[in-house]
C-alpha cells in the first residue's frame, strides 16, 4: 500500500474527488501538484482548495516558460499535427507535468504518484509512460481504473455529498483542458459527432463570423526554427504566446472540430482552440519554404506523422522521439527569417516571407530572360527520367 502519494491536481472535478478518495482508500498522505501551464486563471485558489479538500501539501509551480521552450517549441519545429488536424495541445503538456510530479515525489520521499485521467482516454498512457521512463520503480495509482464511480454525474453526486466544490454541473458536463497553447473540449454534448458545438464553447477565440471585418497583418521572426519576435518586437516565449493568442483569437483563428483515433483503440470527438499555435505553424512552414533544401524538406515531412503519433501516444521520453527530435533540429539550423501573415475571419494566410538564408533566387525562378539556367538542359533530364516509363510500356506492349 502507498504511504505518500503525489497527485497531478487541476482543481477540477476528477482530481478534487481523487484527493478524498485516495485518502479514504489508501489511508495515505496526499500531496497535490498543480502546474501553471498558462491556464489563464488565478491558481492561488487552487492551492487553497487542495488543502481544504484534504491534501497535506500543495505545490503550484509556474512552468510556462519551460513548457514553451522545452516542449512546445521542439514540437512546433517538427510541424507536428496528429491525423492532419490536431496540434497536440493536451498531449504535449503531460510529459512536463509527469516530470515535475516525479521530481516532487523524490523530494518528498513519496512512493506513489497519481492522476485523474479516465481509463478510456489517452492521458493515462501519457502520464504513466512518462512516470516509468523517469522513475522505473514508482507506484502508479489511477483512481478511474479502481473507484466505483462510472460517470462524471456520479462524481458530481459524490462531491456534493462530501462538500467538495467543483465547477462541472450535470447541465454542462463536458470536460475542458486549457494551457497557453490551447483549450480542449470533450465529452458531454460533444459525444454526438453530428451535434454542432454551442456558442458558449468559445474561450480563447471568437467565432469567425464575429471577428473584425478588416484584415490584420502581422510579422513573425524566426531564428533557427523558433519564433523570437512579433511585429519587430523581440519577445520571450511566454510574452510572445500571450500576445499572439490575443491577436489570433480576436480574428477567430485556431478552431478545429474532429473525430480522432485514441491510442487505447476507440474514436473520440474533440473541439480544440489553438490560436497562437495555428499561426506559428503556418509562419514556420513559410520560413522553411525559403530555407530548407527540397530533399531535406521532403524527408522531414515524411517524419511528421510518426513524430506527432509519438507525442499523441505519450512517448515523449522515448528514444525514438529523441532520435527524431535530433534529426529535425538539425534541419532547423538555417530556418531563420520572417513570415508576413494576414489574419481574417478564421483564416491565416501567408502573404510574404524573407530570409538571409533564402535558397530562393528570383533570377532562376523568373519567367523572364535570364542567363543562369539553360532550358535546353531540361530535355535530357526529362528523357532520362522517362526511360523506366518507356521500358515498362515496351515490355507490356
């Protein structure tokens, strides 16, 4: 039996109930850990709530800069998108939370860690793969796989009976997860994939139809694959994200609605808002289009689905992700330059790009007269590449 447990605590329904349930079930000391990943809310009440609910200690740590610098930026350098749509805002947060939990467990002499993820979801996998990768002998307790509650409604009933304050209600039961990269909405009314999300399901952005009627032009500067300035102003990671989230959100940019394939085998429907991440993904590819060699770009792009899958599944601390990261980061050395973007009613369009490392030469690309490229050379090039096609036809008759 566990004697001291470090719980990944958000202050939401699941983890609030988890404190009481863990104490009751294991007769153990429970230490709550809440990571400030840019949720956009005051977290002091979360600490007080954890202590009031029964935690012996409560850690609240500001991890925003580390989150962006060491997790989001490497992922954005890889242009990672899961199943062509999802920018992995929830997935990328889990390894950092798990890492800090393990650090606190070692500091406090705890023999177990716990999380509030359901037994049907991806997060249980992401947390636990990270725990075991960082501390192989750690004991993991997953309440959702053990306790008698079988729905969010039953958790709400338990919390009401035990005086645990929660924000979820039976009338609005969908689940949200927010950080500086995105907010997700799952469950409840979204479980019908035909149902359109309601108007109250907007947080980081406005609906596109309510965005300004005038386009907004912005410039994002990159250095070695990472964004370093917005509209000519040098900014640190947190300030850049905060400003860009506001700009993109005001213009209705970054919303996706998808049915995705969970690692555990089922399909689920999710709605995500990723304002700054959507713009940075577009801008990054624009600068890459100037600075990456064709074959390097194509090879790197072939790695994107695997990299995104590894992040989504929870293999951030796995050797295969680290190898892919090293390869991708090597491609980013010359990805320095500026992208100019047009934000307008939900769309983010590239309207300009420049780089001191540009491989684009107007003299070569022009349709006008030039002296570098001899168009007659193309004939031999085409004939050599057509040789196998000719032979195939000749053999088949």
